[in-house]
C-alpha cells in the first residue's frame, strides 16, 4: 500500500518552487541525496515520472503537476491542523499575518508591533501587502489573518467580520503639461478616452480583478503601487484619481492640476477585517489594538509623507 507522506510532498513543492534538486535541498536543509532518493522512491511507488530532468534544472510532468496541485491542498490542510492544535494548547498563535493594502506602509505599525512583542514575543508576526480586492482574497484564502485598512466592501458570501476604520477622498489629477489639463469644462468619458489611464493593479489571483473608473477599450498602464502611479502622473504619462493626501503637496507646488470630472470618485471606506470563528489571543490583541488606536489617521499621514 502506497503511503504518500507529507515529507515527500514538501520536497516536491520545494523542487517545483526552486527549480532544482540542489536548490530544494538548500531551502529544506536536506542533503541532495535525500532529495533525490525521496523523488525516486515516490516515482517507483507511483509507477510514474514526476519530473523531467534537463541537467540541473527539472520541470514537472503533467502527472507530477497534478500530484503537486492536489498535494498542496494536503500540505495546507496539515499546516492548518498543526496551527489549530497549537492554538488550542497555548491560546496564542505560532504565527500571525497582518495584511495591508499596498497604498499604505507597514512602518506605520512600528509602535503597535513593539507593543505586541512586549506581550507575545513567541508569536511570529508577518506583514503582507496586497492591492484592492487582493486584500480580501488573501483573508478568505488564509494567506493573512487580519486586514488593516482593506479598501471597499468585502466580497459577498461572508466568512469574515469587517469594521470601518475611516475613509479617504480622491482627486482627479494630471500634470500641467497633460492635454486634459487644458480642458476648462468638467472632464467626461469622451475627453478621457484618447489618453492613457494609470491604475494600481489588483493583486487578486482568483477573484475578479477590481477596476476603478476605467472605460471600455481605455489605454491603461498598470503599476504595482500608489507611489508609482503618483510619480508617473506627475511625469505626465497618464491620468487618474489619487488619494487627496498623495496629491496635496504636488497640487500646491503646481506639479499636478486637479480637474473637475463629470463622474467624481466616491470616498473609499477602509476596513478592519478578520475571519469568523478565529479566536486566537494574538488576533484578539491586534483587533483591540486597532480599534483603540488612530491607525487610519497614522496611515493617511504616512501616505502623504511617503509621496512627498
């Protein structure tokens, strides 16, 4: 009877991610012979070839790809079980991942992190950044445990609790040299269509990507974060909405021009969110810390400073 071990699945996963047996061995702190033996034994037991070998580089066969695809679900389930057991035993999570939208800097949380380590230095803390609906997807897919300042209303279907933290207003801004800067009337869709929009890419992997104010067929430059979007709009590469704190100093200095539009962007509400049924002590600490702090004010101020 075949026994497909978690150890073998971890080795397959590491080889696929790292691209070679030797790189997987380094990542897992295993000698190369152990990696090779495990793969050979698995292939023998299954009666299939898992990897195609081309010198030091290896790639999964179709059968190997299917095995690893399902195997990763098993690894994730085993990891979740391990965390749940440890949580029951101690009350404190072994690891907690806090997610932020890419608009904001994790440096804002420095004082909160220091206060957390003062009471829970045995919990490993991770700060992750996603964009737009990618933040909500990361929560629902368990890549993060808590969202701080997640933008917009979360996806339908529930499974999480969300509390509003605050909101940001947006301005439509272009460089003084941009053709749209010369238009005197409120700018409409027909005015925008000939020119390039600049947007922050949604990091969602499986959920539909969120787009804000884009027109059908609009030429669009997608960038990874608001800092890039701001710089490119100042350079006159394209147009778009910017959070008012981002644009404030640039508008005052004449680097950007705010324009009236026929369809202004509504203020964006940002949320504190976590999965229902989670009750670890570390998560509870962060929820209360964020409820009792001025975190949205701090995030907004840092946003303005980081753009200037």
